[in-house]
């Protein structure tokens, strides 16, 4: 969108009759430290007050959905990593959850537990970054360091699980890339033990901090009705009083086995969103603590009969079914067969409802791989939330929405 | 009201609605003219208050497909936790469908993305502009007839060098 001189902007939405030539236009982004990623907002300002905000996105558009039409179901998981790179494991699980729904595969209980654990660790990692960045943008640098210090431990855990720190690609159709190791269990146990103290420290640092409360309380109100009408999900909707959490409402993976609570607030401002995220980390930790001690034994991938997950080397070399299955899955002109159908499957990602709408056409490449990106839908509410606030509130609202530009633009 | 009853009530009001079921998901196909009316009923009387997603599928060369584009509206209820998928088929040359922005504010950007990627016009949309692709872009990249090889739109953009610019 071209930058319009302030005098040429339409004025009918303003209450005053005099010409609005004192309004001026500020270009926020696309490269700005407080946007964290590449997005641009054209702000119309009256002094320091934001009269209107016009988001201009697409700087990071990489055609992920088009790529999904030429990569097969297992290859595309690497692209889902790059969508929300703050919690890539949740994207992996969401993608393969949708693929398995399309294929009608029931994954093994062990795989369900491991996926639940990594999803919750990804949620903690996302909320640490999001809340840390809100703190950073509103002037609490120490808080940010506390959060990032623990994210390093989480990256270490992910590295133990799948060998990659940042872009994990841990899931496969019908299972996982590797089974977990005793070292993984040890590291997760150590994390579960030490993380509550970090949370206490973080809460003591910021929850009653006068500057932080002044910057976030009463900023960016979203009512329950508005949150529903604007399709908000996840922590943002829950901070506005929408008690909807897919982990409870449509228990997927093994969430039905665990005791945890859905964290809600009825206030709906930036401070409430911060508090909801802090509370959710505690609940996630509860889930991880329960899951890590009760992981069922058994295989991590579905059996050879499903013909979707690669068999183990032992099966390949010692059984004819294993050999055939390995051959069929590895040949580029074979792969597995999908129905001529379409389905939608969603998970409660750290950011909100993350779903994939997949259209199968018989081959192992999706005909259409639509991603329902929570960041995109939440960012659409931004002009509504910021209208009437001051310029310094832009970063507080932007931070509390947790916008990931790679997921926003895909 | 259970799900089969709800579908029956809808079908008795609009007999042209087709329903199908896949892996526990209920899907209905609505004629284009009836979309706004059916969506209002679903929102106001059946408590589907959350528009989860609006997307589109280009069925060019898809086996057994009768229509070119299929719009997909995913609805959910925040109170009863039900989901329903509403589909509408549109064909060239008349690629227009009623906008859902009067019912859900959240439809605004979702419909803009569908317009940007597939070129489906939404009647009654307040601000139907391209959103992810640049304004100068002329094609609709997620259509199946969009070429994947060859010289693309990038070559059509004017090249500005430091001296000329």
C-alpha cells in the first residue's frame, strides 16, 4: 500500500469536521527491532495517539501452501518447521495429525505420549519467548534474559530427541523420526524439577512491576464477543474469557489422560494475556511431569501393515514384509496411497488453533495443503486493538498477540 | 439438538443441501445463493459462533470433480464444541460469492487471502485487496494452472538501480 500524505486520507470516520491535516503517518517496519520479524504497519497518528493502523504484510511470503502441493507428506514436515519457528514441534504434530486423519491411521500410545510431551515443551518454549519479548519491549530486559536462559535448556532437550535444535522435523507419518532415549527422560525430568523456580522468579520480577503494569494493563482490550467474532483462539481468546481449549474440548493425542486446567481470564487486555501465558506454562509443566513418568512401552511407529512408517532395519533385513514395505516407501514412484478425500485436523498450538486442511488425491503428495495460521488471524485484530492507544502501546499489543511473521505470511 | 437432527432441520429448510461424513467430520455442500442464509442460521440458531477458517481448493484436473473451485468454511462452536464444514462450489466465469464479513469480522483477512490466491470475489467485502502478494501482481498463484516453471512475475517488475532510482 502506498504511503498516503496525511491530508489525503479519508476523514469521514473522524468525528471532527475540520480538515485532519495535523494527522501524520508513521511507517513502522518492515525492519524494526520491536516488530521482531518482518512486518509493516502504517500508523496514522494524532500527536502520539494512534488514529488508525494499516498492516501491510506479505514481506515474508514464501508460498508454503504451493510448496505443499509438490512435496510429499513426509517431506513437507520440514516446511512446517519454518512456519512457526518458535514452536516448530507443535507444527510438526499438527501437520502429521492431519495427514494421519486423512489416512485413517491410529498412532501407537507411546507415540501419542511422546508427541504430547514435545507439544507441551514447545508451548513452554513459545510462551517463554512471547512473554520474554513483551517484557523486553516494555523495558524489562532482565526478564527477557531469565526466559531465554531456560529456552536454551529446551533446545537442548529437543536436540537430544531429534538431533536438531531449531528446525526439528521430528514427526513422521505414523510415528516419529526416532524413539526417545534415557538421556531425553533425564533432561526432561531435570527441567521439570528446576523450571517452577524460574517461573516463580519471573513472576516476582514482572507481575507486580509498576512500569510493566502501567504499560500493559488496560491496553488492547478484546471482549469475549469480539474475540469470537474475530476468530481468535488460544491464549488470546482465553484471556478474553472464551473457555475453549482443544486439549480439553476435543482431546487429541493423550491429553485425556492428564490432569490439567484451562487458564482463562475475563479482562482481555495485554496484561491478562501475559498472565494467561504464565499460568499456561505451569499447566504445561504439570502435563509433562505426568506424561514423562507414564510413557507406555511398545513401538513408536505404526506397524508394517499400515505401510506408512519406515520399518526398523531389523525388520527390513529379516522379514519379507519389512523389505517390501521399506522398498515401497523409499521408491519415488510408490509411496503410500491416500483417499480422494479432504479433511481438517487441528491442535491447540501455543499460539491458538493450528490446523491443516488436506485434500488427498491418491498419491503421497497433497493436492492442497492449507494451513490455518493463528498468527495471521490474530494480526487481523491488531488495528482494532490499537485504535485510540498511544504509539508506545503498539509494541505492547504486538508483543501480546505473539505475531510470528513466517507463519503470518507463510 | 444432536448433529443428525440439526442436519435434518437444515435439509428440510433447504432441500438442495447435500451432506457427507468423513472420519467423523460432518460436511455440507450449500448452493452459492443460499450461503449467507445458511451461515446465518448456523451462527444464530445452531451456536456455531466461531469461523475457524475460510479457504479454497482448485479442483482443476481433480478426479471426479464437477466444479472448478470449492470454497471451504470451517465453523466451530465455543459452547458445544461441535464442528461443521460448509462447502460452496463456484465456476468460471462468475467467481463471486457472498462475503461473510457482516456475520464474522474475522472473515475479513481470510477472504482477502482467498481473493489474493484464487481470485474469488466476495460480494459485500469492505476492503477486498491483495494481502500477501504485492499489489502489482496479476496472477492468482494457488490456482492449479499457475505455471511452476519459466519466467515469472519477478521479471515483469521494473528494475531500479541506484543511479536510475
